[in-house]
C-alpha cells in the first residue's frame, strides 16, 4: 500500500466518509546569475495534502514531512477540522471519475543524467552571448530553474494515479551601460532541456536594453496599440481565463453565465483550453483531482462555448468536470486554465507594424496583473513601448499608462490578429492589434 | 507536527556542519524551519475553505573556494540529509564565484519569540468561523453588494540558524490578519474593494477591532466607489496616505537600496551614496523591530537587524546588506539577509521600511494644491516596480480630488506611475502621522521568493505624479 492509500485508509477509519490525498514530490535545481553565477541550489521538495469529507463537512490539512507518523497526524488533523466546520450545502462528492488521457511531450527523461557542469556551461554561454558583438549591456539578473516533478492522486473511490512532468523556466535581465537607464528582459518556459535556447534569450534581452536608452513618455492620447505576443498572451489569457472560470461565474465575479452561446467577441477570435497539447507547459494526463484532461473550446469564432470546471463546481451545476482542477499540496483544488490558447491569424508582426499609420507597439509592461477581469478594466504601465509612425517604429516610449475595456476590445476593437504564436507560461497568443486604447502620459 | 526543539535535537545540526567542513567546506550553515498556518475563508455568508499546513525542513549552505552551494530537504532520514550535504558541496564546486566571501560578524547566541496571549490555532474552529461569518454577514448593507469574501489567516514561524562560526539563533514569530473583499454593482458597473488589518500577534489581535464596523465601512466604500468616476488622466500634485506611502517607499525606493541590485548594476541608486536625491524632509529607514511592523531581530545569516538609515534628510546614506555585499563595500552587514523558507537561500531583503515623520499636519499638506488627488490605499492595493529603470506603478484605493486646498469629490480606479528618483525630488512636504503595519497577508516578492515585511510612513505630498484612470 502506498502512502496515499495508507492515508486514505486511515481517514476512513477515523470516520471520514470520503478522503483524497495529493502528493507532490519535486526536485528543483536552480541557478541564479547576474554577470556571473551567483548561487546554485538543489531542493528536494515534497508535500502531501489530505482533503476529507464527513457528510458535507470538509477539512484540509497539509504537511511537508512524508513519514508515516507525520502523515498519520496530518490525517487526524484534517478529520478533526472536518468534524467542526459547518456543512457545505453544495457538497456532492469527491471526483468520481479517475483516468488518464494519453499525452505527449511533458517529461524530459534526459534530466536524470544532466550534470551540474552542463547546467553551468549553458548559463555561462547565455551570459557571454548577451555582451557579444560589442553590445554595451550588462546582465543584471537571471535564473534558470529546472523542476522535475511527480504528482500522485488517490481517493477512496480509486487507486493511486501518478504522472511525471518536467518544467524548465529561465529569464534574463540586462541593462544598458551607457546612454540612459534602460533595461532588457526575456523569459522562456519549456518542457525539454534541448529546447532551452540561450542565444535567443540573450540576444533579445540585450537588444531590448539597447533599443530603449532614449525612451520617454509621450503626451496623453488615444492610439491603436499592438501588443507583443507574450504580453497579449498574459493579458488576454488572464482577462478571459478569469471570466470563463466556473468559480468566478458561480460567485457572480463573471458576467459570462448569461452569455453562453452568444457572440461576445470578434468572429476572428477562437480560444481553446487544452490539457493535452503536445509539449504544452500545462499538459498532463489528469488534473489535480485525478480527472482526465481534455481539449475544451472556449470561444469559437467569437461565440462563447464553454467554461472550465473542477469536479466540485461541475457537480454544483450538474455538468461534467473539464479536467481543470489545479492545486498545490496545501490548497484545495480550484478550476484553472490548462494550456490556454488564443488561435493565431495570418499577419506577421512586421506587416502589422507596416500597416499602422500611428500607434504604440508594446513589448513590456508592469502592473498589467492589476487589471480587473470582472469589470473588464484593463490597465498597464508601459516600460517598453515604441511609437509607430507611418508604418515604422519611430521613438522609444516608457512610463505611460494604457487603459481600455477588455469586453469592448474583444468585441469591437480587434484590428488584426498576428501569426506569431508564443507562450507566456501556460498562456499562448500571437501579437494582437487593438484599434484604440487610452494612453495617460505627460 | 512534532515538537520543534525535539526534531531539531534529533537532526543534530552541529554534526551536519562538522560533516560539511570535513568534506571541504570553508564555511557552512544550517537553517531548520517549521512554519504552521491556518486559513479560513467565508464567502457570501458560507464557509468556503478551512485549511491548515505544517511546513518544515532544513537547508544547508556551504562555501567552497568562495562559491556558495545550497541544498534542502524535508526528509530527515540520515541518507537524505547526507545526500543534501553532498549535493551542496558538489554544487559549490561546480562554478567559480566570490559570493561566499563574508564580512566579519560577531558570534551571537540568540533565542527569542514574540509572546502571545492566545495561539490562534488553539482557539476552537467554531469560534473563528463564527467571527468570520458575523463579519461577512455585516457587509450586506445594500442590494448592490454582490459578493463578499472574508479571510482570516494565522501562522507561527520557527526559525533556527547555526553556522560553522559559532552563531546560533532561534526566533519564533506569530502573524495574524483578517481581510475582506466587497464587490458592488450599479447600472452594470462593478467595483471591487479590499481592506484588512494584521499584526505580529496571537488571537488577541481580533479583540482590538470592531469587525462589524470594519465590514460595514468597507461596503460603504464599495458603494461610493462604484458611483465615482476616474480622474482625467494626466500629471497632478498628489497627497498619499501612510499605507500607500509605505508600499511606495518599499517598492519604488527600498528595492533599489538592496546592495545586490546595486552591484549587479540593476539599481538606479548605483554610485549615488552621499548624493542629495530628495527633499531634506525625506528620511527613509529600514528597521528590524518597530511598532506595528514585522518582527525581525536577526536575519537568516545570524546577523542582528538594527536600524539602518538609508536616506537621511534627502541624502542617500547607506544600502542594505547581507554578509557578502557588506564585505564587498567593506561595511558592516545590516541584517538584511532573508530567505522565504528553508527551501531558499537568503537574499538581500528589506525588513520594516518607512519614511520617517516630518512636520506637516494633514491639512497643511493640502494647502496650495489647486487641482490634485488625495490617494488612499484603503479599498485597493498592489503595485509593481521595474527596479532597473526606476519605474513604478500602483493601484490607489479610495481617492478624492483636491480642489483649492480642500478635499472634493471621490474618484475611483486611480493608478499612479512614475520614475523613483524624479518622484522623490518632487516630494515637498512630509506629514507627522507615521504609521507602520504588517499582516499575515501580503508581503514582498523578489527573485521568486516571498518575505514578510512591514511598511509605513506619514502622509506625504508629491508635486508631480502621473495619474491614470480605469
């Protein structure tokens, strides 16, 4: 009997009616660097969360110590919590559909044989690359993190299910050493060590710092805006992802419930949530409750088609889970997007810029996550933008605030959808041109 | 989880240090941590979540030839601990570096905790759920209130540190906090407001507030806010309230004073020591133990954290340091080496950072402003800074236009943005109502690590701030 099954058995013995155990074992290898390697670490991270139901009373306890004694204590604690909490009238049952979807490209076997030296060589290669070709920049901060994870889910209805996943993330930040306070940055998230291309990252981060040494705010104005793919991936993924999340819909934090099967967006927009996409950074055989993952159409030619669910929220509405439960070992599962993909169009970024008489190209912002999905209010402070004049990038722009309403934008203000699909974490999008946004500047 | 000191004794941290030294380390330290917490969330008058956590483990840091290697585990078996020691050494030997050259510090023995009257975890779950239910129920003062979330969190953080240089510290810090989020809707417009209180305290903290009033007050703010409109975008003189000043000085200035960011060239404060960067009314302090703040008597390298004057009367006086950065500048470490937890290495971090008191009364700050904005934190929050460029952006909460030296109509959705050094220069008046706070909720993020901090300040006036609306 494995640890998960032991814990479930103990919970049932202590009087729980249902029990579920989630175990995460993760090996993290992490290098932090600036113009040289600063630190190097390895973490053997582990955690177990046990959720129990006694009738409709729910409790959760978690621990990072995976000995039988400690897990036994954790189970006792979870049951004790469940015994004293008020009933959840909406509770139906734990996930009662376990299973695995066949998925590809989510685990890199080669990590097992990856020496520390090879990791260091790769990072140093990236640092050196940034300053090649006489570029007047300095690498100011960066990190490479390799996660090698094993996730197991067990509940009282099913035996333990396990999947493995690798996830490699890196970022590099640079600064121009003369001409002005200007920075550059680039990041990448991949599944495979071989896909980690430091030359590309270093080139982008270094060139960006050089491009913006003369950046200045512009006057307050309304302009068309082109968002770089990684920026639109985050912003559109965040704004749309929140609104199609069943948790937000059921709680009145999204107004989308009444809009199902209606045209809420431009008919050129199609968005899918796909837990099965080959090499996708959130591809997995089953979700955090053991439910198989799937591909769910969210927007089809601008028509709102589906929402995302875990089993609790699905049962509340008497529909099926979409395999979107996500949790850490110490939290309850909540619905969360898997690979969230805004389908690309056919226009290259180059042509989008060429076709713009006057506008703002936005590469990077801060504070974009302070936008409010429920009301659609979208804001960001542009740190790296370029004024477009007569089809060409003309002046570097920084320190202006952009604002617009997401619902209006996807319906009436989409000018062009680019072809250059890229990902920002698990959110995928091409560059997008919006016909008008408000810009607060000087 | 088992008793902290019992587990610690079984781990025999001195032997871990000895072993690391025998295997070739010139320095080694061990951190053992046990963090436990509990979070209860009530939404729309029903209990949504009741969860708790025991998070414990150890981190081993070694220096070989000036390079730092680090490994951590929460598996305390002999094999696993040995694997971690070996891994830390192997990592340190795999690259060249001088980050492991540390400034001298005094060897200290330190064992202290924040005393509390009532451990929140020992209070009956029923009592805690009832408090949250009552607070949540009080918020429903109008049909226009559509969603109310109330969350209470509490934790106890035990941190043990021992180094091969003989320093040994043990610190126990409790935190608690209660926050509420209220959503109001009117004519299809929706506004979300947020507020909360917190402290390094036990459950007795909850008796200090009238949570009914707190709840009603936040809902009233949500109702006012949803009716208000945004200020026209542009540049204004603004008056900023203590909480937002605290966040601003932490994010927009404090990070730039972190010595590691100065050395890498990230910070706009590089090579600026001794320069006058702000009006002489502005002094900025980082202090380990200050009233209302988080309790950090000693950092995660065993260095006592006293009071660091970063800016004195407008002049940049010091950076904040860990032992390595202090060594580079040949100064004393300031006790600012802090790790999120045992799985992370310490970084240069702030503790309680604030603008010190000035002379102005609130009304005097408004004087002379023809058209401006009074920006409060209450009702909102959140912000971000690009340290390399010195650009910051923050969400304001409840805000008011200032017209002819007086507060006028409320405005909503205020977003401020600016460049740190430019903005500091236009701070022309500092109030005398310093307030510092901390909470279970929130904190500071750097290099992927979160840390508990305190922030604050008095009201200040800034002559030029970019203001955008939603």
